[in-house]
C-alpha cells in the first residue's frame, strides 16, 4: 500500500486500485466538513470525470465497520466514503512525461481533439445563470490576485504582481463586452476547470484528462476558452511553446472557436496566477517540498508578468497552386513558428455549414467555389486573422492567394494590425502537382476538393504575372519538388523567423509601438475581400 497526500485529499494506492478520500475541511471555495458533503463530492467527481476518463473512475466506495477495523464495502455503519479509481503509474502523467522529455506533438494533437469534442458536448450555461459573466470573471481574477498577494514574501514579486494586476484590470475593461457576448452565445459550459499537466496522462497510448473540479460549480462552469487557456499556459510556462501551439492550432481548427483568441491572453495570465497561488499555498503548508513550491510560484508569476508585455504579431500568407504542398508545409510550420494556421479548405466548408471537413465534391467555379463563395472564404480568413493578430500571435493563412488583390488586402491587414508580414510562395513542377492531387484523392479524408479540373481552373484565372516586383521584399519562395524533411522545415522556419524579426524592427521604427496581447476584435466583424 502507498498513501499520497494532496492539498485536499488522501489517495490510498493498493494493487490495481486507488481510493481517493476527501479531507474533512472547509475553505472559501469548498466544503468537505461533513460526511454527507464528502459523499456528494465523491458522486459529483464520478459524474464529472467519467465524461473524460470513464475507464479510470470505477465508483464510490463505502468504508464501513469500526474505526479500529474499517473495511471497504464491508458490513456495519459507514465511516467514510472514497472514489474508487483504476490505478496508473505516475510516469504516465504529462508532468512526468514533460520532465523526462517524453511528451510529444502526437499527444498534443490527441488532447486537442479530446477537448474540442468534450467542449462541444458539454452542458451549456443558461443566459440567466451567474456563471461565466463579465462580473464573475473579474471577481474570480481579483480573488486570485488577492490570494497571491497575501502569500508573497518577496517585495520585488509584489511589484511584478502589481503590474500584472494593472494589466488584467485594463484588459478586463477592454474585454467586458466580449465576455458578455461569449456567454450569450453559449460558450460558458460545464468544463473541467483544472486543466494542467498534473491532471492529464497518456495511458495505453491514449490521452486522458482526470481530476476535474467537483467541489465548486463556479470554477468549472466557465468559458471553454478559460478551460483551454489553462493547459495552453502550462505548456508555455514550462518551455513547451511548440506543443502549446500544436494544441491551440488543432483545437481551433476542429472547434472553429477562433473568437476565443480575443480572450485567451487574459485567461492565460489569470490561470498562471491560479498555479502561482496553489504553489504558494503548498509552500506555506509546512509540508516537505517548500523550496520547490516557491520556485514553481516564482516561475508562474514571472510568466504571467512576461505575458503582459507587448506582443509581436506576424502574418504569413501562402501562394501556390493546389498540390504544391502548401497545407502540409503550413502544418509543419505551426510548431517551430508557434503559430495558428487558418486553412481555406476548412473554413470554406465551415461557412457552408458542412458537418465534417471531409472532401465534398464541388465543380470548379461553381457551388462552394464560385466567385461569391471565394470572396466569402477570404473575408472569413481575414476576420480570423485579425483576431489572431490582435491577440499578439503568429498567424499562417493557408490558401492559394493566386490573385494579387487578395494578397495586397492581407498585407494591408497586417499593417493595420502592426504585424510583420511575409508571403510564402510554394512551387512544384506541373507533373508533380497532378500526381499529388491523384494521391491525395486516393488517400481520402483531406478537406481539399482539388483535382485536375481545379488545378486547370486555378491556372486559368491566376494572375498572369504572378508575384510582382513590389511584393518581392515580402516574399520567401521555396520549391517543394522533393518534400521537406524535419531539417528542411527547421531551416525554413529559421529563415522565416529572421525575416519576420527584420520586418518587426522596421515596423517598430515606423510606428513606435506594438500591440498588446488580448485584443477585442470579434470574428463577426466584416472585412472587405480586397
């Protein structure tokens, strides 16, 4: 047998099972002071966590008998209750895997799918409920700030916290209407509430999330963006920006909730404060590990402060025919550039209310590909790009951009958003373009509908002159005739970053300032397609 203590629980490990006991305690956010309250908490924990990890949560166990000889589900009066769980190795936890250098992009992808599906099916808060509104968001943030302030001992850290508090206050004022609108649109749902690396594991090759918040409804009935921001923050704070980008990108592409980018920077800072407070409470508990807990608290506070610095948004758009490998290359660049990719094939189908992004045949120049639909798709991409740039992010727009006016429109969009801009031109021989389209059609499952007819149509209406001289300064051209290995992708990413840094330096000199993360641009705002 083994006994593990957390701040609010005791966990008894025996054989293949684990029994989680609630401590008889009361705090400002929870009440486990009575046996009845602990039973209710166990039942809620079972209900909530079976949504994400049903194979881990087996039931509620009654501890019966007398205190000197208790037994699990035996005879006699009930002395205590516990959640019966499947035991797993601590090495399966994402925190352990991260510390060991074992956490990979495939797991981030799997978590993105898991969370997007979970949030899509989660119960939604009614408009009249108190949860998730702008006032409650502010109150929760102020409580977290007060909790951290009461436990900080270092004067320099108090200065950092004061600056973080000032930023959060200003951002909340800017975002108040966005918080209210997102609640009205149904984005406040019954979420997990505590989504950090210590509550995620990879078990039997599958990503699972456990230990969601059962003890306080207000901490789990939140905007799905706040739920996502927790793990996004935790990965970034621990130096895993590439994995954080993969998670965010794949979640957004699946959910379509790009509007969440407006509030994610705010929630990222707020969630860092939560982890800081938890670490400070651990340090103040008198239990072993005080020095490590203080180090964690300092790291989260420093990260929160760093996130309030001016952002350096960037916008890269692609240029090339179907089959050139634009989409594959953009996907490969998401992690090294820590970018969000906007894919025209996916957003086109989303605009047409398709339930999936699987290939749905449509004739070139007709249906989803007529002139009006093309214009609507590029407007949508522009709207989403504006939200991403306002959040201080790197944005990759994966589309053909065969018409000069569309490219210039996005260059103007970048300039208005104070973002560095590049055009990534991807080319390949015609025979190879055709061969790739055939291979893609045979493999199935790709959002693109492009075939030989589409390719011929693109070549017919594309600007005859291609990228002109006045666009050359913004253009990085690559020939994708043999594919890109990991080293080639890394080299291209470095090349792009260096060009973006030079462009950002020019912008800073010209404009004298950069955007702060946490913009308020909504996806619903209109943008011209030229």
